C-alpha cells in the first residue's frame, strides 16, 4: 500500500511540474529553481515499470523542454537520457 501511495505522490508531483512549466510567467523561476538533480530524478522515474509514472515523467520532460535551450541542455546533460541505457 505504501508503494502505491508513493508512486501516486510522485506522479502528482510530476503533473504539477508539467502544469507549472506550461505557464510562461513560471519560466524564469523554474529555470532558476530546478537543478541538475531534479532532471536526473525525473529521468530516473521514467524508467520505473509503472505506466502512469512513465507518462507523467515524459510529460514533465516535454513541458520542461518547451522552456527553451537552458532546460533542454539540462535534460540532455543527464547521463543515459539520450541514447542507449
């Protein structure tokens, strides 16, 4: 039961990040606030065998990439994010 609750919370947090990234006025705050460790965590969550969590992670990465070059570079800097695992 605790694992399901944790996965649901992670999924909800990713959905919040996605929603925040879709609002243009949040761009600067997100770029300043999210460090490389955040991007690494989102990418690692996309590897968990839970469909809802995978979709939420990919959505978050997509909307963060829409913030521009800096965010794209942060995503690309995550080891094993692009290419083979």
